[in-house]
C-alpha cells in the first residue's frame, strides 16, 4: 500500500477534531467565494489520500492520477453543493468513488493485479515489508469492488461508519455488515501469512 506524507495524513489530528473541522469549513467557504489559494490548500491536504484510495481500487498509477485530477476538477465545479453539515473529506471520497465507477465503465475489464509475474523478493525486501504489501494487495483484490472500497475507507483512511454510509449510499447496518464481512474474508486469505496471530485487521 502506498505511503504518503505523514504531515498530510495527520494534519487534521494536530489541530484537534473540532478545530480541523472549522479549518475545513473555512477553506471550503473561501474556495466557494473564488479564492484559488484556498482550493489549492484543499487539494494539497486531500489529494494524496484520494489518489491512494483510487490506486487501491484501480491498481494503476495512470488511472489513479487521472482519477484524482478528475475528482478535484469536479469538486471545484460542485463546491456550491457542499452542505455546511457535510465534511469535506467524505464529500471528496464520494466524488472519487463515482470517478472510479466511471473509469471501470470506460475501459475494458482487466485484472486488478498486474499480469506481470511479481519479482522474487530478496530477504532484505521481505524484511522491509514489500512482500507483505503485495500479499495484502492481492487479498484485497479478491473482495468485491464495493466491499473493498468500504473497507479501505475504514482501515486506510480512518473514516467512521456514518461517513462511509454517506459515501456509499448504504444503510448504517449494511456498512457495518460489509466491513465485517470484508475483514473476515481478509483474515481467511491472510491466515497462512500471519501464522494465527491475534492481531486484528
């Protein structure tokens, strides 16, 4: 899985949840008023996470890059539709999810995992965790698209169930059920690698 700047990923936490929310609302308001610098800040804060989300779904650098650009082009156009009680990040993920589905419809089906044979990892590579990343990516690829998206929003991007409900358009019980089933599927596929450890996904 891709690693982005720690500063970008944890910036909201540094302010505290309430302060971060106020900052996001202020940025959105300024961007709606035509402040291009405010929208640039929004892009810099959220583009890495949006791109990682799209890459994990599409398994293509080019498609993830194009999808990220399209997500923010649409976001800029639709800023007036962002309600004050909505959070900016889930709203952006919702747009990205639509872009993902349109990308799938626009291209011929292709395997989520590269058809090229994976390189044989060296012991050093194994120790660095690259093999673990490959194994996890392969396990994720066996989930349905919707279930994988919901799980990634939860475990990789830290969204709560209510935010995921809004993005996916599901009921809250369905969100919890789909994420629970996704975790179970992953545990089954990863069992031989974790050796029965008690760690939770």
